[in-house]
C-alpha cells in the first residue's frame, strides 16, 4: 500500500462513531536494531489517533500522566483535530493515581480539557467515581502493582471493541508478564479483534511469531542473546493455549491475510494507520 493510497482510503466522518479502540503500546527494545527512532514510533501513534478520532471513534489508553509520556503526546495530537467531546479515555491503574497528589490530578484534568478524561480504577480494576481523597501513597508491594495493572488491562478489554498493539517491553516490566502480552491475552480471552503492528519489533513481534511464525520471518531472532524473562515465556504459552481454547487468534479483524502480513512488518506511520482504519471500517460495514 503506497502512502497516497493509504491517505485516499481514510475512513469517512462518523464511520467509527461509538467504537472504542484500545491502544497497547510501550517502548520497543528493537528500535536500534531496526534503525528506527522513537520519533517514528510517536509518528505512528499520531497517525493512528488521527485516523480513529477523525472517523468518530474513541481511544482508550492505560498509562501514566508524565509530561513527556505517551498520554501527553496523544493529547497534543488531539488538539490538532478539533474534536472536543473527550475522545481520549486515560485509564489509570490504582497504583498510578494513588501515588499522585490532588494538585497533580487537577493539573492533568485541566491539561486534558475537552479532549480527554481520566478513568480512575480500583485495585481490582473497577471504575471509581473519582480519585481517592487521601494523601498520596508512594510505596506499593510488587504484587500490588501487578494486580493493579492486571485490573487495568481487564477493564480496558471489557470496555473496548478492538485493540491496536505496537512495540512492548521484554524486560523491566512491573506486572505478572509484559504489559503488551497480558493485554493481548485478555483480548483473546474475550475474542476481540487485534491489530498487531510488528514493524517496530518488541513483544508484539514475539506474539506474532507465536501466533503465525511466517509473519515474523522478516526479523530473525538474535542468536546468543540473553535468556528471555520466564514471565514472558509463560505469557506467550498462555496466549497459545487461549487461542486453542477459544478458537480465536484475533486476526478476524477486517483485514485480508496479505494486509495482516503487511501490518506485521510495516514501520510506516501512514501505512499502519490506513491498515488499522481499513480493518475497523470493514468490521463496521
């Protein structure tokens, strides 16, 4: 798909009205090996936001509210597109918003303005009416953090219609397994369509390799590298078991086999966004 072709086939206004798309994204450890920069990564997020928001859809993202983070980047992108009905839903795990002061939360709400809103979640992933009116808590046990992150991911899966997945850490994560892996696992359990964009490598490419090895052949495994985190291997095994149990691999997503193959390798922002938009649009026809 050429750049011009991708732009020509953007979804019409309101094509995704009422549709809720979850974004699973984190830094990829493969960017250097691929000769890519974080700029390419963020450009892709910007194109995806544009495609979904212009077509009337909502974006759900579970992360943090740091000034240099993905949430801030997405809000800056939304300022360019004019929709003021809060299309971005920022879902905060219990351990994230409980570590913030009331002043920090108020500042972020003001920053989001008419472009987004914050969903505060309990420790088991239930939506709260608002933040807890208590002093911030700075320390959490590892199992508390893992449980809160799992609750966040379950909430997002239960409240979205499809999931877009890019990048993903293989190490240095806080949950029971890499976040991208757990989010895909939950989506498969719910038989949710997946858009696995593998061109930036990372955990999502490991997932693609586990589901359809031929789609990941373009990026060979590193020989003699460090042993993978055991939690990563457990997560990939659970994904394979869930696919067998549910008879669902997420690729019933409105794209052809050839288009999913292209999505598994592309690093071009406009191409990825056009493929995701086309797939979601086909599901809504």
